[in-house]
C-alpha cells in the first residue's frame, strides 16, 4: 500500500475539545490525495450477522465497488449492529473476518477506500447517544424492520433493536457522508437519519450534511427464492431462500432450480409472476443485461432452461470472487493491516466530528 498521512484534527496552540479519542498524529502507509479530499464522501456498510447473500452483493456491494474513483469511500463492517439479535460471540468473530475478506474479494479495494470495523472506532456509540436524545421513541417504533424483527416468534425485543436506526444515523453522520448507497430495505432508516441530522442542525446550528440515499435500480430488492414477496436475507431460516456468496456451484444450481416459480411457462415480467420476475431481476443484475433482452432470449424456453442458464451465469460470476476470497481469508496479517489503516483514518475523522458535536451540545472541553 502507498504512504498515507492523516489529519488527526489535533491543532497545536488551538486545542479542540477532545472526546474519547486522545491520539497523536500518525503516519500511515496510504496518503489521501488532494483530489481525494475534494471528492464527495460515501459511507455504507453491512452487518456480519450472517453469511453475505446475493442480495447484499447485487443490492449493495456491487454498486459500492464502482464508486471508488469518484468518491472518498468509508466502508465499515458494522459489527455493533450484529448484536441486537441473539448471537454466538465466536460466530460473530468468524463472520466479521469473512465479511472483510468478502468486501475485498467483491472489489472494495483497500487502497482506494477506508475499510474498518465499527467497533474499532470510538465515536459511533458516543454520537448515537447524543442523537438518541433528539429522536422521538415513536419514530423508532414506526420502523418497519423493527416491527418485523420484534414480531418474530421468540424474538428478544431489547432496547438495542429499537435504537438500531439511531446507531445507523451515527455511522453516517460521524463522517458527514454526502451519499449512502444501500438496497431499498434501508430507505426508511436513511430517511430517519436525515431527519435526525436536520433536528441536530436546527437545535444546535448547522453541523451535519443531510445525506442522500443512493439506491441503484438493478438489484435494489432481491427477493427470497422460496417466497418472492419477502426480501432475500442473511437471517433466512430455510437455506433454500437465499444464495450465499460462498455457496458451491452445486448448491447454487440446486437453489435456483428449486426456486418457486409461477403458473404458466413464459419467462416474462408480470404482476402475477413474482417468482419469475425475481429471477429475471437477478439475471439482469448479474449479467448487466436488460430485462427486455432476457425476455426475448428466453421467449421460447421453459422455466427449466431459463433457470439452468441463470445458474450458469451465477456460478461463472461467483467463481473468481470465491477464489479471491479463499486466498484472502487465509491471510490474517493482510486483513489486520487493512483494518488498522482504515481505522486510523476513520478514527481521525470521527474525532473531528465528535469534538464539534460535543462543543455544540454544551459539553466542557476535556482538560489535557
Ligand atoms: P445489511 O447488513 O442487512 O445489508 C447490507 C446491504 O445490503 C443491502 N441488502 C439488499 N439489497 C437488495 N436486496 C436484498 N435482498 C438485500 N438485503 C440486503 C442492504 O440494503 C444494505 O445496503 N442497517 C444496515 C447496515 C448499516 C448501514 C449503516 C448501512 C448500519 N449502519 C450506515 C449504510 C450506512 C443493514 O442492516 O445492512
């Protein structure tokens, strides 16, 4: 990696109020260029609460990977978000490494972006506390994802589950992100983050950018293979519902061939064909071909032929990714270096914002 120098936000002779982060200027291996500083900033992440799915890839990570040159990119792995539901600590650790290796294998180049763990940067939780004091509880109760998760049989409805969107707002606002590329399921959380930012600005004076959602059309909502009314999710209980990025070719073909389809045999988009519509959307997002083109190509084919062609396309797409992943997951030294460098830049930026926020919110400057 190339040399990287960071602005820690610490100014001699003009001390800024310090927060939990009392750190020295450091030299890293990676230097953000001047043009990097002028680029708009994006921040987005995934939580390591399960194995990444094709939905995560097509709705999110695939789009992030093409933004590296145009934006300054912060890609946390939002591990603190993974503990709002029951989990096994050793699994969380394993999945966090897996998620990191998958980010990189999907094309998130650590030399062109800042990749780090949310739990390594102090500031996410601190800011979320301040923001939570500006967030009506009623707004949180209205969040669709909260309602869905809380309604699951045996769910433990802890305060973290309810406050999840405030932590997400803190993730975004801590870096003053301009844009937040996500899948459609995160739209409501993002709207809340925008409201929280506006409320802070109105209460304490202009501080935060109002972040813009960025939702790509293709792949924005990949649905379950067994229930096309429901989004494909890491937490799906039936393994046939979701394609995992690490599924073997055999598993991929089996899942696609047993995906639910609709009555009839024509391969086309239609309101009464949500199953085929979902597979067409996946096919289109995986191959970057239009739905119309695919409908034409498979006009004379039955579902079986269409599904086999989709399985071939998916296997071909995931094969090079899986090969890169297998090499990366063995290289802990490299992964630690990526995290260390990403964290240092993120921490510096986080401290700067937090100092400003604390000052505006009326806290007395921490004495050194
Ligand atoms: P998570 O981990 O559930 O998902 C990561 C990204 O994948 C997208 N996604 C999908 N897109 C299309 N179809 C699907 N079936 C599908 N499933 C998931 C999500 O929209 C997301 O972009 N709350 C967030 C994580 C988060 C975050 C943030 C995101 C925490 N803080 C700050 C952006 C900015 C979540 O649960 O993502």
